[in-house]
C-alpha cells in the first residue's frame, strides 16, 4: 500500500510540474522575446536570447507614447476600483440586511449587466460621452467600467456581509454607534476579506478590458492595451518592444494577486468567488 501511495504521489507531482510548465511557457517566451532584437526574433529560432538587450524596455520607459499608456491605465483603473467599492458597499449592505419589494429582481438585473458583452454598450457610451465632453478622459473609462464592476462587487460583498451575524449591528446601535461610524469602524473590518476580493476583481477587469477603453479614448487617456495594438510602422511590427510592453503589463496584475492572495482563498472558501 505504501508503494502504491508513493507512486500516486509521484504521478501527481509529475502532472503538476507538467501543468505548471505548460502555463509558464507563454510567459517565458514573452520575457525572452523582450530581451531580443527584432533581427533575432524574426531571423532565427532560439530558446533564449543570444545577445540579451534592455533596449526594448528603455524604449518604453523613455518614450511618452508608451509609458503614458501605463499611467493612463493605472489612473482609470484606480478610479474605477474606488468608485465601484464606494457604490457597492452600501448597496450590498442593503441587499444583505433589508427586504424590500423587487429586491431579488433588482439583484438579478444588476448581475445581468455583468453578463452582457461590452460591445453592446460601446456605441451608447461613445455618443453620450462625446455629447457631454467626457470623451478621451480617465473618468469616462472608469465610469464605463462601473457598469460591469459594480454588480460584480455587490454580488461578492453581499455574500460576505450575509455571513456577519445581524446581532453585531443591533449591539452597535445599542452602544450608541451611528450608522456611518458602525459601518466604517466595526462592519468593514469584519468583511475586509470580501473588500479585498471585490477590489481584486474590479482591478483585474478594468486593467485587461480593451474594447471600451479603446473606444472611449484617443490620445490623452489612451491605455497601454490600446497602445499595444497600434505598433505597426513602415518597417513592420516592433516585436521586441511589444513583448517588453506585454511583460510590464503583467506586473501590476501579478502584484495585486500577490497582495490579495489570502483574501481570494477566503472568498473561494465562502463560496462567493
């Protein structure tokens, strides 16, 4: 029996290593491409750069048309995450603690917005923002992404809030806490894991979304994802710079995952993620 168990453990380890290698291969290839010149990328096949260079990263970090894409993306992503959480927290509390006419239907309607493809809303948003003067601004993209992120955040937070006993609310009111003070000082720390999970998903959706961010911007607020799709020049695609931009685009998401990894695990444990 011990030999059988050992063989199973060895087989599981081999499968896991093979799976991890399969997942990491595209990332490894992207990193190696970012360290090569265009001539080496298009001329020869190699598993690693023969003459590593940081020129591609230097181009991105010194060319405003590239690094401003990251600044623009981070700006509207942070705005969207803050707005989504500010709206979703009281909304989720209302769905969790109160019963009112049409609450189930309203909750489903919020989620149905998340189910719709972004292409459905691209043209209405473009016409609306052009009419009110918000086109090509960071707040325009942030507000557009709220259409998808607020329902998701409400759904996640409502699950965490429903796990907090109602007696805590009643005890706080008896002790003389006002609702804002109770919500900020007592209730929010109890659902810190849920806030972290909701912030993570809001950040990631807004960071990787391309259609709305590209449709609603042109120059001043153009995100890095849109910049990466416009790298064709007279000499063709600049593969090295494009690969370096891809590597730098992965970094913010990886950092966010690292900081909220424990919260995500708790979210899966609660069955709401």
